[in-house]
């Protein structure tokens, strides 16, 4: 018990010192903490931040995972601080799970010195009961930033190193994206889908990162996230597990088919909340045969 209390106190003083140091070093009036570390979560959390910054008259600093600060750059957010995952975990869980840290954060929240940009946190609070159909993007807009319906979201602006029409794609080219850290769909599904698409005359490219292996029969495609946006603008369709990469490239894509591993995430994470002109189809994985047939039926409607 004594060790547990000591651990809590240690976390409290470390967190308090960290926050005070951030305020003093950056001379800011307010801090926005992006609680989730993944690319899609950072984008969802910060899509309304440019609008918020234009409307407020404060010196605001955004804190997020240092690996994802490029997302802030693409949104036009210039004043930010990238921290490592250990620091982010302390800030992320401090206000939610540690009573002492929660009280410390509450004092700052009341004074509008800290805003938590963590939609999954707010989805578990009172606002979820007040507005049951709330999406993650709207949770940020209403609960985190206190914005109204008039607020406009921002999309990442990528650097184009080559034009989409310079790529050798045609209307029978599709990109599959079979890998994700958060959602799990059998690789065998994408293998079966690739075979069916090839029989129908499609050329199938497979997005891979690092040591990931392309689906058998597909053409490997390894590129940066910005380059992926340009590829997605050139191929006929993106067929992907629901992953943060789709949030990033959505506004550039011609057609998107997102596959969810569970129906629970379809509304909260629906790509349709981005309100782009891109045709979007969202399906839930059932089994290999039925899901592959569903994908092909959707492609035939485009």
C-alpha cells in the first residue's frame, strides 16, 4: 500500500513539474494535449484545431507524439511540442486514472489552461450519454474545443513531388492495404480477394511498410504517407482495413472501401464524418467469401 501511494505521488510530482516546465519554457497560455499516439487519432484530434486557433486570442501549444508531428505540419499547425511515448502516456493517463493527477488537471481545465484532445476519453464521459450518436470527430469539436456546428475542419495538405497523371495507373488498378495495428482481418481474405480481382482484370497493388510482405499475386507498393495520397488519387479505388492511413489520404482518393473488424467501431470511426466528396463504402468483415463478394459488388457500382 505504501509503495502504491509512493508511486502515485511520484507520478503526480513528475507530471506537475512537466506541465509547469512546458508552460514556462514555451510561454504559452493554453496547452492542447493530443492523448492518442497513432496517425489517424492525431488527425481526428487536430482536424478542428486550425479553426480553433484562428478564433481564439491565446498563445496555444499543441502536444503530441513526436513521431506524428508531421500531421500537425500538414494541417498548418506550427506551434507544437513533440514528446516521446512515455511522456505522452503520463499525460494521457494522468487525468483519467490517477486521482491526484486528475485533481491537478481539473484545476487547470477550469482555468482553460489545458484542453484534452482525446476523443476516446470523452466518449466515456457524460457527453456520450447526452449525444449517444456522437462521432469521435464531433467529440473533439464539442467536448474538447467547445466549438459550434459552424466550425470547419481541416485536411492534411501534402507535398506533391509528382503529378497523379504521371503514374501508370488505369481504371482497373486498385490498392489494397491489408495491415493494421489496431484492426485484425485475416491475410487469407486479402489473398482470396486479390485472386478474384485479378480474374476480373484488375491490377492489384499492395501497400506495405518495412518488412511487411505483399499479398501473393499483388504488386508491392512502398511509399511515404504523402506519396500514398498521390497514388490513391490515381488508382481507381483503395480497399483497406479501417486504419488511420485512410483518414490521411481520404480527401485525395477517388473511391474508398473501408473494412471494419467489428460493428462497434463503424459509427465512431466512420470515414463519412469527414464530409469529403470521395465516394466511401464501409463494410464489416464476416468471412472471406462473403466479404470479397461484397467488395466486388461495390466496385461494380462505381
